[in-house]
């Protein structure tokens, strides 16, 4: 009797666990087939880390960047886009335990495919839609950029962290030299365009924005004349501790899909408050100095725009007709800041009437009038690499002459700066007049024509308009997220 009951019990258990065994076998076979037989399992939850690639954007630069700090985070590179939006990277992949792919990753995959296809289209007019007009001369690959921009408008979603209090968080300066910092935060939080990109559902976001203002930290937390950035770094460290504790997104990608924005000179130094913020996240910075940790493979160069009243002066919005005479060969006026300007002033201040070079412009002379009357505008770096003079030169259609070292120019991942500006090495400053007078007239007219075409990418509109500086900043962030492939689904 007992043996019969025992046999029935065994049979019952076998029938109960048989479906589980069959399901397990099916799952294992599925994993092996769809992972190419190379599935990595983690023994503990702490070892279960995301595998993703770090964006590398090929710029018109011969700079060499170290990747040592990435190795600590087990980051891997992946071929995602055609040049110049990506470089040929390491093809090795490590498969992790697969899950159902998140919708944001599916959307990015579709966007990449559309961009690859557009990159090979030779005739730009085949891609343009809705009356859009692009000048192909100013882009590395106009079709690639245009399709990327369209995909951004269609798909890109940004989650803005709500933690933090005004004014240091959710606010920023909207005039003077740090204008772009505050205006971007305001547009992202309250603008109509910001609303179209912003999502309240963090699980649907492609990137996560930390809306704190370095400029307001300096104003409210910094003790004057101490040069002590500890209060700024402490605030940022505390802020990241709050959002990374309250939300799961920071830790899942080691902050690689997070971004912050600062136009203050101390922005790069303040980001040292957190290793993930400094080494892995997308830092949108005016002070884009590659010799001080700025990495164009993941960071974004932000144009420095000085709007003293918060608005672009009328004289800059409506420059004279292209046929108007510009009597001065070149113009510069500015303080002796940093190592480059003393060299320029020493060689050219008051030396040649063709080169109107001043340390400070006399009060009876108008700065913008000189720019509008000059063929070339000299743009040497000061204490930091960025200068609002470059954007002012673009507004006035005065060809920028960039005299700088280690400066990663804004939007240079898509814009072909040599099509609308001239770069002069510091060692060549003494030959400046010879260099500028040797520019053929047809090339100068082409540079000037391209300035008129590229201008809209540097204009701060209120409200924001398509292809303006606000959208170009977002596109730079979108591009780096597009080149970041998260191979895990995080729920």
C-alpha cells in the first residue's frame, strides 16, 4: 500500500516538474542560438553589469586621447555609424544574459539604420522635406546630418530630473557671457520646443538631464577670492548622490546616458566632484579644452554667446549686404588674457592700419561696427579656449580667424569649420597679414557665403526654432547617445 502511494507521489511530482524542465531546456537552447553560443552568466547580482559602447566622434583634429579611464568601467566600443559620425572601433562583443529590448533602444536602432542609408545618398535634395534648405558645403556629410536631425526630432526623449531647488537647480543666467547656460535650462524646462523633447516617463527616455547651473553655484556658494571650488563640488556630489539613490538610471549605465551643461569657465573643474560625471557622462561645456580633460568622443562643445541684454543686437541680426565693402583686412579688440593674446598684441597692436588690433577699444569707437567693416575677425583664446567673439564674427559674417590650442570647436562633429573659418597656429601669428592677404578672393567669398548659411546654427531664438543653437546642442547630445549602444534592458 505504501509503495503504491509512493509511486503515485513520484508520478505526481514528475508530472508537476516536467513542464518546468522542458521550459528550462527551451530557454537555454534559445539563449545559445540567439547569442551565437556565447552567453555570459553572472554568479551574483553585483557582477551583472551592462555592456555598452562609448561614443567616438571623428573630428577634424589630430589629437590623441587616452582611453584608460574607460577600462575601469568595462566599456566597449561598437561600430554604429558611418564617418564622420563615428570612427572604426573595436569589433569585439561580449554577450550578456538577454532580455526583451527596451523601446528607446529599438528606436535608436531604427534611427541608426536610417542614418546609414542617408549617408550614402549623393543628392541631398532627395532627402530634404517640408521645404527644408541645407547648404551642403558646411557639413562633413550633409545627408547624414540631415537624417540624423530628422530622426532626433521624431524620436529623441529627454528626462529632466525634478530634484533640486531654484535658483541653483532649474534656473540659470539668461544674459551676459553665460547666456547659453540659462537659456538651455529654461527652454528645456519651460519652452515649447523643450516640451516636445521632454518626457515625464523616465523609462521612455534616451538621456537624463541634470539641470543644475555652475554659474549660479559660483554666485551663491563660492566665497570670492578664495579660488576654492570645494562648495561647488560638494553640491554636485550631493546632487548625484540624491538622484542615483532615488532613481536607478545613473548606476545602470555608469552615467553614460546622463548629461549636464555649463558655460562657466569652472564647469570642467566642478565636474570632478564625481568620477562618473567627469569620466563617463556627457558634459556639455563652453570650456572645451582637450588638454584639460574635455573628450569629444563623449563631451559636447557649447558655443559661448555673450548677449549683454539677453537679446542679439539688431546690428548683428541684419548685417550689411554681401556686396558691401569691408575696408579693414582684420580686427581684434580685447584684454590681455592668457598666453596667446600677448603674442598677437606684441606683433600687431598699432603696427599696421590693415590690421585693426587694439587691447581695449577706445570708448568713441563701436566694437560691432569694426566687425561689420572687417573681412576677417581675429579670435584668439583668452584665459580659456572659448570666446564669444567667434559667434559674434559668425553673426556679422566676418570670417573668424581662430588662434587657439586644444579647442574643440562647437558642433565640429557635423560642421566643417574649414568651410567658413580660418585656423592660424600661434607660431604663425607673426605671419598673420601674409596669411590673410594670400586668401584668394573666390575662397574669401565662399567662406563668407558659408558663414551666412551656418549662422542659423548659432542663433539663440526665443522661442527656439528648428536648426538653431538650442537644437544643435540637443543634436550633439543625441549623436553621442546614438553612438552609445546599451545591450541590456533595465526595468
